[in-house]
C-alpha cells in the first residue's frame, strides 16, 4: 500500500503504476456531472472556480445524507464516464487526479497523459466504509445541487487503486489481457 497525501505533485504521480494500491489522506473535492458542467461554464465565462484546481483531486460521488453525529454519509463512487466531457478541460486547468469507477474515454486517457494525471478507482458497493474515511466535509459550491454539490473533504486513509496511470496504462485493459492469457494456457 502506497501512502499519499494531497496535494499530489506530478513527481509523485509519475511514480504510480496501474494496479498500485494507495491510501489517500488530505483534502479532496467532490463533484458529479451537474457540478462539472457548472465548473466548465465558469471557465467559459472566465469567472473564478470555487477552489484552486492545480494539483487537486476530485471524487465523483453524491453522498447520502449523514446521520446525526457523523461527518459524511455513505459515499460510494459514481460512474466516471458521465464526467468524460468535462475532465480534459479541468485537467488542463491543473486537476491532477480523479476518483470514481468504470471505464474512461480515449479523450480522458489522452488528457491523463498530456497533463500528467491519474485516475483512481474506488470500490463500488463500499460506500459506508468509504464514508468512514471522511473526517471533515463542507459544501463549498452549488449547494442547490444537493448531494451533487461540491464539497471540500478531508479524508484519512481512503483506499484506492490506480486504474489509469500518467503513462496511459489502464488496469481494466491490462486485467482483461491477463485474464484472457490465463485461459489460453
């Protein structure tokens, strides 16, 4: 397990390989498709973003309401493909890592290589466990979106897997290849 603390530098990202297991701590931000659309619209209007994008991490999540005494509700990853239209634009602005589940488009993979980024996978179905890794949560933008508002989270030891490294290696493709080779024997 590789321990990482945000913000993540390009030097750190270049050391990660598809398939690496990491434990992430520090500040990350949440955002899903509706929030991503608004972020891009702000950029198009040359207006400031609600947080500095450089070297930051966005987690594709819309958490459930938290219970009394808790900081954050259940927070399982959202399917990342819905953000594929917006991810390259935000990466150009300095976003260095994304957390979600599922495949990414060719344009996102190219942006990951072009801007030295990483795509982390979070375990689907483990939302309650992931929620326990959140030690602080604050809505910082687009509160009208409810669960899809942008939140600033502080996480501790959030378990993730590098799905796409900054060289474009894709764990989904590598895993499929290994699986098929195994059965050819």
